[in-house]
C-alpha cells in the first residue's frame, strides 16, 4: 500500500513488473523502425479518491521523488520518497525495494536520495535536480544518478504547472561490486511557481545567471579567450588587464 499523488489524496496500491521483454515498432517522421529487443518497466497505480488524509498527519499537498533502475547485473531498484508541502517539505513516506535476478525482493525504509545538481526550465522556470546520489546502506547499494539530458520536463494541466520525468544513467556499487544501468526518475510538486510575482522573480534570476555566464564580471583566461579572441589567436590576450574589462 502506498500514498499516491493527487489532490485530494488518493489511497492506492502500486503494482510493478520491473523487467519486461519489449518488441515492436516505432514510427518517426513516417519511418517505421523495428525494435528487435529491449527491456521495459511497467508500473501501475490504482485506488480511489479520499477526501481525508490517507495516513495520520499526512496532508493533501504532497511532493514526491520516484526512481526505477534496471542494473546490468539483473537487479532492479524502485524508490519512492514523499514530502508534505504543508509542513515545509517534511518527509512523510518512503519506500525502497531491491529485486534480485531471481525475482526475490526486499523492502528498505532507511535510505537517502539526495539531489546534487539542478537545471532550470526555460519554459516554466521550475528548478529540477539532474544529478542525484542514492544510498541504501542495508542493501550495500550506492548509486550515482545522472540525467541523460536536462530538458525532460512535461507541462500538463493535470499536474500543474509541470513535472520532470526522464531517463537517467546510474553507476556505483552493490555489495562492493561495481555496477551500472539505466533508470527513470519522476519528480513533481516541489515548490511550484503559483503567482506572477514568483514567475517574474524566477525569470529575472535565470536571466541574470545567463548574462553572468556570457559576460562574467571577473572572467578567467578561457572566458576571455571566448569573448575577445580564439584559440589560434590567444596571443591577443597577452598583457591584457582582465579586471579593467
């Protein structure tokens, strides 16, 4: 049993088939491409609306991180981390499941799933993590998680204004052995921009950051090379006072 997203809260169960054989076709620009083989992850949530808190102390405004991982050694990992926005983001539910190649699974309640690096959407100006560190000590599992590319935001009226859901690459250690694999992350309802004032402030902050990247106040040698010269004319920088510029 898990607390799933929604407003009002939905009490629901989640079933998953983490290692599915995939075949078929994909049509792109009127071209039909055959999929000879692939690995899929099927996740299904079902339940009913509940006007009252689903669990004691859990309100209706929930943010969450979810990750699914398929490791090259045949293990799969699924992690849910829920946070109560009405209590300043207090953690209000967390589950981690590790499944071995034979289908045996173990549930863990003690883990950390920490964001390390962020990306700001140029459409909604929402900030999303694109690098993570997942640690499940009791499973002897440590994973570095990196988005394959930052722009994997979905804008929708169902989960306004948007959420981030995309493919990630993972690497790390399981039981002291090096591992790697692919995964998927969903992150939603963290500090959504809800007013014009908040939106304009976010636009201003991101604009200043972009200008600072293009025209830094204290440029280093490489930045100056990009601004006033190029690699084969680096001698133009000799004797130049970077601070004066």
